[in-house]
């Protein structure tokens, strides 16, 4: 698949013939996973939805998302100077690992990809690594002895957890992890000092996220457009646009960019002054929500921007919104407080929903 083939802005090549060629290549799994991700992204921009792509190629929607995002991360690695060895490795396998690096900046991705390649990191560990590096990047001042290298970020994470732990076996494991990833000699010395310094610093746990789950059909409201008040003409009836609910939350879109979603009248929502809804995935909070990733609605009250230790907040990070719990008051502006996180209605027969796709990358 050539670059010109995957460039949707090239009007001479955005033809049905090219789309069909991409579908065949995907169905036959020609090329590598990076090419699959670029091809699926092209088809998405061409108007194909995930279900249509699945029926035409066999790529499950969850797999489509993984290779699309993974390919985007891979593209950024090529531009940021990731080592040739790591690029070669991830060009053939590892879409699940690169997917976990999606929330890092481009420069962080490049250094972290080299680290995950060197240490032969799998996707589950990559998720924890990416979160530790993201948290480290939010520190206003680098901790004493630790540099900005992702290896030192992981070493600091291990150092911090060790300081908060009194169990000897767990401390030993964390110290070994810190020494494994430490990049600078100064960071290594900070970790080694923990072998003789057994002081334990009390740890304040993060608050529980305010999750609600939609449990019954009665909790799933139907949103209807209002034509108006009688008398009305046939033209008035015809002028109302068709509203199609988008699963799993029944969100509706209107002509233009605005969309709505209806939620039950929980007291916590009624008490919010300026609530807005954000669609996300639960794996934004891997430590707080260890279950299988699923779509969630995050309701943020934009009127509540004053920090308190009992809640998670939304803020700007590298030009994008991000979510975090802060043990102490942050030095930057908060944009709102998370008041509710809504999970979709749970399907009783979860066996049907288990991921069944497995491919060789």
C-alpha cells in the first residue's frame, strides 16, 4: 500500500476502485499491521463505519481501533527519531504496545518506544509504564537525582512506591524494578539508598471514581425532536431532521456539530451547575478501573474549578484535556470536576461480548 494510496486528500485516488483494493488487502491481511491501520483509517474517512469494515474484512471494531491508533503512534515514532531497531521491531509486531503509548507526547513516545523495545515490554506493562511517565511529566520540578528520561520516570515511580510501602518483600521488588529502568547514575543512587533507608511515608489513596452503571431499559431514555405546538403544517413535520441514536449511550446528533445525550435524573447531576458530557474509554484510569476497557461518559461540572482532595479534575495537558487526581493543589488552572462517570447497560451474556479475534502481526 503506497502512501499516495492512503492519502485521502488526493482526489484522483479517492475512488471506489481504491477502496475495494484496500478491502481486499485487509481481507487477505496483506502487508503489516501498520499498513492495516492506515488502510482502515482511510476507509473510515471514506465513510465506512466499523461494522461495515468488519463485515468486509474480518477486522473486529476493537481491533480496528487498536491498529488505527497504533499506526498513528508509529508514524510519530518515525518523525521523532526512534531507533531503527525499535522501528523495525514495531513495524512487524506490537500494535497493542504502541496503542498504550497514545496519551504520551510525540517525544515521550519515541523515548518510551525505545525503552519498551529494549526491555521487551508487553502491552499490560506498557499501560502502567505510560501512566507512570504521564504522571511524571506533570511534575513542575524534577525530583532530586532524577532526569527527564522515561527510564528515570519509571525509576522515580518505583522509588515513590517503595517509600510508601512497609512490606519487605514488596520493597525489594520495587527497588529491583527501579534499578532495572534507571537511566542516569544519579537516579540509580537514589534507588540504592532505599536499601538502607527504610523510612515509610504515609500514602493517601486516591478517591473512588464516581461510577454509575445503566442497569435497565428504563434508564436508557429515548430522545425525540420537538416539532412545535399546534397548529402545524405538513412542511413543519417534514422539516424535523431524522435523529439516529448512537450506541451504547443513546447519544443523538443534529445537523452541525452539536449532539445530546440523556441521562437519568440522579441527584448528583441535578446539583451540577454547568455539566458537560465527554465520551471516553475507561482505560484512561487503568489503576482505578482494573476491569476490561469499555466506553464511558464522563460528566464534568465546569463551574467547580477549585481543587479539593476528594475528587478527580479535568485540566489542559499539551493542548488537550486530561483527567487526574491531585494529592496536593496543582499550580495550573483546573477546568472542572468529575461528578459522574457512567458505564453502559451491562449485557447479561458477557460470553458473547468477549474478544474472539486473534491475528498474527
